C-alpha cells in the first residue's frame, strides 16, 4: 500500500497542517468539509506539498519529523524558494 505525507495551507489564515493518508483527494476533501477539529476552523485548505512512501513505518517517521522544529524549518525554506 502507498502512503502519503502531505502539507496543507489554509487560504483564510497563516496556518499549515501536516498529515498522513493513503488517499490524498479523499483526505483533502475531509479537511475542507469540516470533519476534523483543527482544520475545520481554518478552511478552505489547499495541498501545497506531498511525499509518497511504500512503508507505513517510514511514512509515520517522516510525518513526525516534519512536525518538529527542524521539520517546520525545512518546510519554510522549501516554500520560500
């Protein structure tokens, strides 16, 4: 099975969200429908980045890494270019 790490950016406020899924389109639709506590307050969301993994363990590891200070720093530098 394929897993994705994704980054969403709010169109209404300066917020981003990092998550993991096996279906990018479904997950983005869920966030924009207001089904999730954090993301329902800041919709609409757009997907600005994703990575693909063949292994759930590696995907979870990368998701955790992107949620750290160093991961957020990496994402900022990536999107400022």
